[in-house]
């Protein structure tokens, strides 16, 4: 009996020690686990902080920001475009000017869908800032100046200036997009109310005659048409700089408006883009009915046997330039531009960059082209009631057509 009692007591003590040890281990775990959880939380916080890092960019540009529904005179005041990435639409953007005693706030705006805000200040040195995630992000500083274009046409009067522009009367000009049923003729375009209207019209010389065409998309017939295509082919040539035009594209589908550059003499050297390229600053192909219409920008050159090499695309981001979700390209003028340097092309709409290309950079003298064309592949979408539609060009300007970079861009960092 005493032996059994001793065994029972030993078992009780053993169980007590196990219980005590369990309490100690549990306490230790409770002390350690919050630390681990905190560490894990810190890692996630760091990741969130890293994701929240904002890049602040301030670009000093020529006056290439001018959206609006009506024709407007161009300005010579420089433009500042502040961009914050990732964007925080609706956040306040503050522009400061350097003064003797520090920085002075001179203007405010709000970030748009690009994360951008545009300003037209006077001459001086500026920086811009915005707040995101409770932190302030500030760009580096840039200095503005007035800009004087090396070339300008505002299309005043009622006629196109023949000392500058010619109608490019080329039939079947494109190897890849022939215009079997169309020819360029001045009757399809006109100047008035401060704009050049580029249109498509029925060819009066061949009224009632059907034109047959065949493309990879199929075959069909079309009326014979007149197209618009004017150029500085014999009068004005440029090599690098910022080339810009304020344009309201057409609504009609079955035609496409364009603003582009071609090499002097319209000659290419096989496999040598430096000798000249086709630089499509903007192309627009009309209403799709889906509200997704975008602007195309491309660079083309050729290898032997007209083997075309192309860069570029249609860029959905350009829709951020529309001033509201209810507006369309054919409702508004926008400034389409390319900054062409010895090293790259930078494509912008209203000063907002959407495409940068470092391949196939031309070092050749090139001329300007404005057009509204009907290539064979789109004729099936063109209807007779659309022939009254036009693309409108408010003005064309070329800034700093030299070999040096035109725009001045600086990047900033978190400041508070």
C-alpha cells in the first residue's frame, strides 16, 4: 500500500512537471510569435512601401499642350508638364518657382489620368510636387524659356501657301497599302476659319464608274475617290527637333488621317534607317463604335525588295488625353508631336509621353506630310454619307530643328 502511494505521488509530480514545462513553453511561444508576426508585417510593409514609391518627372517643353474644341492661336510660352508615376488622379500638384529666399508656390493643379499636370509659367526655375500615400514627392528643377519655332503655319486665309506646301499627286504610292481607287487632288482639301480641312471626295472625273480592288481582307468595288495629301516636299526639310501639329481627327471610318515625315526625295537606303525613315507621328482610323479608338505612331524603313521593318503600335494610353469620358477624338483638337533626336524618338500628345523608340533613328533631312487617305484595305468600311467628314489641322510648328535634344527633363524623389 505504501509502495503504491509512493508511485501515485511520483506520477503526480511527473505530471505537474510536464504541466509546468508546457506553461513555460507556451509563454515563450507567445513571446516569440508576435515578434515573428511583426517581422513578417515589416516585410510586407516594406514591400508596400516599395510599391508605393513614386517617380516625379518635370519636363520643360515647347508650347505643345493645347487641347480644346475650337481653333486657337499657338503660344510661344514654354510648357511645364509634371508627371507622377504611378498616377494618383485628383491629387493636388504644386508648382514652385525658385526665389531669392527659397521656393515660392506659384500654381496648383490636379493630377489627371496620366498622373500629369501642365503649367504655362513665365521664365524661371521650377519644381513640382504631389502627395501620395501620406508622403510628398518632388521633382528636380528645370528652367523655362520662350520658344521660337523654326517653322510655323497657322493656315490663316482661304488658300494653302504654295510656297510651302504641295499636293503629293502619287497614285499607288504605298507598296503595303495601295490606293487603287483614289488619287490626291486639291479639290479634296480646303483652308478656312483658321484650319486646314483634309477630306475625301468623289472623283468628279469618274462619277458613276465602279473601281475594283483586292486586298488580303477581300475584294470589292468602290467609287473613284479624291484624297488629301499635302507636304513640304520641295520647300522645308528638318533634321531632329520637336515636330508638332494641333489636329482634330475625322470621325469617319474607311479613311485615315495622318501627320508624318518622309526622307528628302522620298528615297530609302535598304537596311539603313539612318539614311531616312517614315516617321508616323499620328494616324487615326475613325470611329470603331466601341469607344476604344486610339492613336497610332510608327517608324518604318525597308530592307531589300521593299521588305518593311516597323516599330510602334496603336497606344491605348493616348485616350487619357481626352478631356472627359464623354469626349471623342473627333470632338477635340490635340497637339500631336515627336521629339526626334540623334538617339531616339519620343511621341507625345499634349505633352504627355506615350511611346519612346531608340531603334531606326533617322539622321537624314526629312519633310512634313499631312493627309487623309483611303487605302484599299479600308474601302469596305467607307459609306457615301461619310465623304463630307474632314480632319482639321489648326497649326503646324517645328521647334529647335538641330542635332541637340530639345526638351529638358528631370526626375525627382521623395521629399517629405
